[in-house]
């Protein structure tokens, strides 16, 4: 095990610098959610969610800190007992002295965050913010979703293969409007709320997840290609980016992306 003088509060300070907590949605809960700020950290485990498997993985690895995208605590807590899943997980983490830092919608919205990574992986250039929320300390716009251009138009079949390969997803729900893919809007995770803005921005294709029935109906009526690439798959792309950033900032740390937390959805395709 490597020696380290890094504390949990140092890791949080770095993550808060690249994705300030004030950039989160109002209903979100982000930051250093579990553990002591002065906890000495030698090993960090990165995962999209803090699941039972991820906690067990952290224990097996000897990790003192989990950095996750989705908050381990979201709804207000009135008790921490073993009578519900959240309580069970928190008790186990505290028992094994494992802290948690969760950066969610702030990491979605910030420049270089989830949506910029998703856009870049899909080959989009000239990207702009789909739903602007403001500007950061450097004057860079931040907000939810991105719009960009492919270097050359693709058929929907070609683009679906590209999306599948990039995201490594087990399956994709989609609507093929019969138009070439060129101007694309993306939003990692649940993006139905910004679909209309993508349509109003002249996009021929929208890539997101958790898309409801009415969005598919609207896409059909508006003549827009629609891809539901799965919540996990469209957001877990940030995990290796966090790994690279943490290793560069804290060379003495051992940083690992979870290999036990995988896409939870399964797909049955009728023949």
C-alpha cells in the first residue's frame, strides 16, 4: 500500500474545484457526505453508484474513500438503521471507516464534466451548452446537456453502432426518424426534460436516457432521431476521467475504477 498524507478533505477540495457544489440542481445532495474530513486516504474507489457490491469492493481493496456520481444520501434522513438499504449501507461504511464524496448534477453541468465527455466520445465538435445555467468563475458557461456537430453525417444505423461501441451498453432503445445524423444533442442520465430544447435548437438527433413514452411520440411527430442509451452507460463514462484527474492531482494515491458495478439493466430482444 502506498504512503499518503492526503486527507479526505483534500480530495473533496480538488473535486469541488473542478465541479463546484454550487453548480448542482437545488434538489440535489452533493459533497463530502460520509466520513471525517481529516481521514487519511491512501486508496480511492470510483463508481457511478455506491451499491452493496461497491462497498464490499472498497473493503476488499482497503479503500478509505469512495468517489461516486450518484449521492449515497439523497432524501433527508430521519434515522440510520438497518431497516432500509440506505441505512444498511451507511452503517457498513461507518463500521469500516469508509468515507464518501458524491458529485452529481454539478459534475453533469460543469465544463469538462459528464456531458462534455459524452459529447466528445460520440465525436461531436463545436459543442455548446443545451440548457445554460450560468457562468463559472472563469466565465465558462455551464448547464445541462450539450449540442454538437459530427464531422460528417451518418445514417442512424451507423450512429447506433458508434453509440453502442462508445458506451459499451447492453442495449439501446431508439427511434429512427429516417434522417441523417449530423447535429446532435446529448444529456447523460435522465434527459427527457431538455428534449424540447434540443428540438427547438434544430437538432436532428437526441441522445440521453430514461426517456418516457411521450418523448418517443414527440420525436416521431417532430422527425427527430432518438436514442436512449441507458442511464448507467451515458454517465459512467465520467469514472475514468475522475480516475485520471485524481491520479494527476494526488500521485501518492492508489485510485481504482470499480469493476463490480456494471450496467444493472438487462435486455430481452424478441425474435
